[in-house]
C-alpha cells in the first residue's frame, strides 16, 4: 500500500531492522510526484541523510532516481556486490504483485539522481 509499503517505507524498515535507526515518517499520497510533490529532494536532509558522490558509495547507502518524472520518485538501498534492495513502483495504489526485491543496481544507474548516506 502506497505510503506504507512503498520504496520509502522499505528504506525506513531496512534502517530500523539492520541499523536500529528510526527514520521519520513523511505522509505521502499516491503519485505525489505527479501532483507537484518532491518528497525525496525536500525530505532527505530532514530524515538525517547527506548527499554523497557516487565514488563514495558503500553498502547501506540510499539511492534516489527519477523514472518518468520531473523529480526523484523512487529509491532503494545499496547492498554488497552491486545489488540493491528496492520496492518496485506499482501501477496503482494497492498492487500486491510488486513485492520488494534484490537485483543488480546497474539497471537503475542511468536514472539515479542522488546518493545519500545517513548522518543523523
């Protein structure tokens, strides 16, 4: 369900489970990126993240990307061995066919706009 089990929800869950870090919540509506919102660009520093250069990335860093959008509208976590964990975007607010997955980061590299590291 968007706003709960979406890409940001997955990032929050991973940080809590793997790093014992509780990230803040950002209320969001379905297709906020189409409705003029910019959840990630306006919120990453409030959530305790700083932007880093791609040359600095390591396991646990967050990536943001733009997919058919004017603003970053998708994100995930870099895992070891050039893999990433993310929650694929759904085609509707509730889409149970889109479960979180681990896959090679290279599929998303050309869409990545930000690399972030938790610094809170």
